[in-house]
C-alpha cells in the first residue's frame, strides 16, 4: 500500500474549486454588462444582432456558391438559387435594419401565437384529472402577447430587448452573489 499522502483539490462541477467561483463571478459580470447594454441601448443592440444575422446569411450564401462549383454536386442549380437568395437576404438585413428588427418582432409574435394556440388546445383537450387551467391561461396570455407583438413588431422588439436586458441584469447579479457564496463555502471547507 502506498504511504504517500496527498491532498486532493476540491472539484465543483468538474472545475477545480480555485477557479469555479471566479468563473461564476466572471459569468455574472458578463451577464450584467450584457443586461446594461440591452437595457440602455436596445436599438443599437438590435442593430448589431441584425448585422450579425445578415453576415451569417451572406457567409451561408458564399458556402452554397462554393458547393455549386463542385462538379460532383448533384443539385448545383438549387445550390446556386439558395446562394443567391441567402446573399440577397443578408444584404437586405444589413442595409435595412428597421425591416430586420420588424422581422425579428414578427417571428417572435408568430411563435408566441403558435405556442399559445398549442397550449390552449392542450388545456382544452387535456386528459381528465390533470389541471387544465394553467395551460388555458398560458395559452390565452401567449396569444394576446403574440398578437400585440405582431401588431407593432418594431416597437415590441425594443420593449422585448429592454425586458431581456433587465432579466440579464437580475441573473448576472444573482450569479455574482452565487459565486461569492461558493467562494465562502469553499473557504470553510479548507
């Protein structure tokens, strides 16, 4: 039997304890910064998101153009059409930021309406013995919220960005506090 003794370092979720609390605080600080940016500059934040999405579309189009040039590609025509569409959509997203933000708002609103209809139907058609009230309430609220967002998508997406910013602020502060508690707990163990 080996008589060498060694002290094993504490591990938190696979990360050495010396680093775990620091990473948690760093994640909290980054989340707080994102929350501040989204809350106080929602329009600029949304512009950056739209430009990034536009760049991704353009890069996807370039990828499809390259695939179209491959002689072994069976669907060269469709690759070319997809490439052209992606590049055009990417340029439009970057060039017309208000249109891009409105499109994001429309997509969110439509998703909420679909989610609300599904929840409402699940509540109405739900199995006996299970509570149907919450799915019905959630469905109605989701449909109303989706209808509002679809009605005024550009204004709604700014409000959503501010709300997400506030959420990030709260979550970042909680993450920092959690990291400080983890640090304190680890000090008590050593």
